[in-house]
C-alpha cells in the first residue's frame, strides 16, 4: 500500500480526533512489517522504530496463538503498565494502531473510540487500495515540473 501526502493527512485527521476523544497520549499507525506509517500526539522519548518493530512482532506471535486456539486473529491487544498502557488494534489487513495512554483515561474509552477510528481508517485504506496505480496529482505535478526543469537545462540554442 502506497501512502501519499493527502492520504497521510486524512489518516492524521482521524488519529487526532481519536486522540482528543479518548484523551490518550499518542497514536502510532504501524504496518504489519513493523514500519511506522504516521504518528500523532506526544511521543516524548519513545523509540518509535523499536516500538513499531516490537508491535509488529507482538501481533505476529499473537496471530499464531489465536490460530492455535481456533481463531483467525485477535483484533485487539492490551498491555497495562504501572504508568502507561498500550492498546494495539488491527486496522484492515495491513496496519496496526498503537494507542499509548495513562490514568487520564480508561481502557473502555480507548476501546470505544479505537473502534470508531478503525472503521474510519479502514474506509481510507479501501480508497487507497482501489485507487488506480499512478493516479496521484502529486506525481503529475512532479513529472511536469521535472520535465520543465530538464527542458530548461538541456534546451538547444
């Protein structure tokens, strides 16, 4: 799945709304390979690359546990810590939403608004996946600008 700037802006709008409604600290969207797609909120001193890789690994291990128990997959994981907690929510087939929160909110609020955010994100991903390849105004503008620059530099006099 290829994300363009307009896609990331739409995703960030959903994540920011979720952040405010749930009163969570940050939301990190991660692909199943362990790469961060985008983030919103206060990530402070969180090592985002390591967290992204570990979230993906955690989901891979949990998928196998689910399979052993006769489930296709577990769609939500929750880890509670002394100060911070994290909820991992599967979004579509390819991404995981990691929500970090503390005592300012409850797991119930996070789960409620994560469900809504997941549905909105799934709709955005559906549009992205059904978009024809190369159908991106950003690339068209880039191509036109690059052609103009090349014409300028290599013009024959």
